[in-house]
C-alpha cells in the first residue's frame, strides 16, 4: 500500500509541534482575512512571503496553504452576516446565506457552510493524494513541446473562466505575457523593455504586481462605497442544523465537492466558477427553483463546498507540474523557490516529506477550521465590525513593508503604486486582472519552452502536432475555445456571471 | 460613428498602444529565425497579437453596445497610491518609523470617516506594531531611523 506509507509520512511531518502551530496560524490568518472584505489571500500571502524566509520549507508551505483554504471558510461568514462576500468565491453564498440570516437562521447557515467546507476539504484532500503522484509521473515525460502546449491550454482555460468580455481577457493575457518579458533575456542577456532602469534588469517582481493590483487597486475601489459598507444583520443564535437541514444538505455538499474538485484544477480562478456552477446546478435540479435566493440551505451548502474543494485541488497543477494556475499558486511557487526548491514533477519524489506533509496538513487544517469557525464564530463577528477606515491603512502598511523587504528597494514600492493605478483602471474597464497575472508568470516560461522546442525540432512548428501529448493538449485548447464561442454556451456563461452583480 | 461600448473602446486603445509600442521597441532586439529565436522574436509576436486584439476591441466598440464606464474617483486613487509613494520616498532617508506614520496618516485622510484623533492613534499603534513585528520579531534589516537623522 504505497498510498498508506506516503500518508503515514505525511502525518509524521504534519503532526510535529511546529507544523501544527504553523498550520493553525495559517488557517487562523486565512479565516481572518476571509472574514474581512477588502483583503484577500493573494495580498496576504504576498505580504507574508518575506516572513517565510525564516521557516522550514514544509512549515512555510503549510502556513501559506492554510491561509488560502482558510480564506474560503471565512469568506462565507461575512457573506451570511453582512451581505458582503469576504472573498469573491463566496459571492454565490450571499444570495441564500444572507436570506437565511434575515430569517433568524444565521447560525444554521454558518454551520452549513462550515460542514460543507469540511466535507469538501476532506474529500478533495484524498483526491489530491490519489491523483497528484500519477500526474507528476506523467509530467516527468514532458519535454518543452508538452510544457508549451500545456501553458497554451492553461491560458485558454483562464480566458474561459474570466468573467466579462472574452476579447478583453485575451488582451489581458497578452499584456501579462509581455510584462513578464521585461528584464534580461535568459538566452542572450539582452535587456528588454527596461528603459535603461537598472532595477528592471531582473524583471518586474510578481509580488509587486500582485500587491499593487489586488491590494492597492482594491482599496481605492472599496473606498468609493465606504458609506454603504458593513451592516450586521441577524444575530447568531442556534448553530445546530435540524435533522431536516442535514437531510437537505447532503446532496448539495457532495455535488458541490465534485464540481469544485473538477473545476479547481483548471487555471484562472477555478474556485470562483465552481461556486457559481454548483449554485446553478442546485437551482436547476431543485423542485422549487423559485425559492432560491430566499434562504434555501442548498444555496449555501453547494457553493461553499465547491469553493473549498476548488481551492484545494488547485494545488494539483502547482505541485505536480510546477505550473501556477492561479495568482495564489504563483506565490506558493515563489515561496518554494525562496526555499531553494525547484517546483515541478520531481517534488513528489525528491521532497516526499514536503509533498505529503502539505497534503495531510490540509486535512488537519480543515479540522482546525471547523473548530475555529463554529464555536468561535463570535470572535469573527466582532472582527467584521472593525470599520474599514481603520483597516485599510494597516493593509497599506503591510503591503508597503512587505514589498520593500523583498529586496530592500524603494523602487519596488513605487512600482507597486503604479500597478495599483493599473489595477484600478482595469477594474473600471472590466478587464480581469487574474488572466494578466497568469500571463505575467507564464510569459518567460512559455518563451523559454517555445525556443527550446523549436531548436529541438529544427524550426519545424508542426512537431507540436505530431507529438501526441502536446497535440492533444492543443486540440483540447482549440475545442474549449470553439465551445466558448458557440452562441448557446456564450449565453449561459454570461448568465452565470450575471448573478454575481 | 459613435462609441457604443466605451469599455471596449478604451481598453482596446490601451492594448493597441501597448502592443504597438512593444513591437516598435522589440525591433531593437535581434529577431532571429523560428529555428533559433532571438530576443526580439517572442515580444514582436506578442506585441503584434496584442495590437490586433486591441484593434478588434476598438472596432467592436462601434458595433456592439455595452454599459458605460463607472466614474473614476481620481482623488481616492491618488491618495491611496500617493501615500504609498510617500512611504517609498521617506523609507531610506527618514526611516521606517516616520515612513509608516506618514503612510497611515496620509492614507487615512482618504476615508470619509477621517478624524485626526483616531488617525493619529492608529498611526502610532501601527508604527509600534510594525517595529515590534518586522524589525524586532522577524529581524528584517530595516532601519528605524533613516540617514537624514544619522540612523
């Protein structure tokens, strides 16, 4: 039983005192920022990246991962209690979760969200343990052709998952790819797009760009609606769902977990689309679809299970292929590189303690989260009441110090401010930042793999189509693109994202 | 010709400008061949594609209607990013403590709930906290007092 020995190794690693501590710190911070609207896991993990220098690699990864899936739990709390999603992935929960709170069933809604997340987290941890190693084994056979094709597929998928105009999403990806090329070219050493600024020779830091767009740009947007924020509705009385509630949530939780696990693997924000898809599936198969939005427990159980499952399975491409599929995963890769570990298919075999320890810690983290979010819900309710005008200056301080400490460079701080402006403008133009950041990360890698592939095949581009794995990935990419452009699908996609507004 | 989708129009224009500039700048780098790509090959291709996407978006903006762009609140944006720039300017010379104080005070002023008293308390609290956390706790090599004050 290979899996069992591996899991035993994982438990050995994750159950040490320090790793338990960092797991707890991670999920605690995750819940905190999840509860607080206006600060998400991307900015938080970026801020804490310098802190991880001092930790052991396993502890660092366990903590950062905890922040990410912890935020999925926390996001539902503010969605239910103040009608404002703490995280984008909880947007679908707002509809029925807040309606339940208005009926005095806030506690039950919170419990449903936590139970759903826990079940989803447990199942998706097993999926991760079962599917990641064989995938990594397959990835060991990948050459530059396959990696390039895989990245094309990833970028196409992220276009599909972006909301708003498809054309603008394509533009954002290309823009990101170009931004990623800033700095010295690895092959020739030529300085590209550096405008003779020495600080740009190493390229633009991903953390700098991510914090500018997700941190600063978001703050400026949140301040626009400051007056309408934070109104606590519904007090938390009884947490215990009734027998009838339990009966009704089983199906949605399992379906949500399945949808979330499948979509979470895809690049872009799989967890976001997963929560919407899970919600609309429940609405579609329900006998009383007209009751949705009026406090249906299914409308809380499904999206909350889906987003947690999606958050966890999004680790699969990162751990097995070394390819970031979301901005958060890019930061995780950054943390690994800081620790001197080259992410990729070899992590499973070369760093088994890290790999299995991380997976097992996710399950332990889910247990922590269940405890943190149910008996201690009162604490988070109080956190929500911290007014935004006290919160955002603190976020700015953490962003500024975080970016400065990366390389003791004030240039980076100013560059972050510039990305803040960009993030704000793009938000106004409804251009999604996530595909851009994905392109930004993949830009240099794609160029490198393309160049190598072309050298291997002596300039013959048709080899991308004669190698079976690369060909099938490119074909899937084309099929996905065509499907999305079909008028019927296009309409459902627009409707799916409409519910968010 | 009227712009029926301002979001498409302006983002398209932006893509067109950036893509075009990238192609122009990339001409300075060696293009190479498909077999042996030079540093200019990939940027030229990407810039060209981006410009094309931008052009399509601009053209589409005249045909397919869309919603109006929400108003820009430049003052808010400027205060948030400007206070960050201020932090950067003060960091070396005045040191972390002054930089954090300035950042908190300047950014707090962007809020409609701004009061001097709460902002000062918040600034002082955050300064103490960051010093304890980042410098004492994590030992990051940041000077509390900058070169201007002989730090």
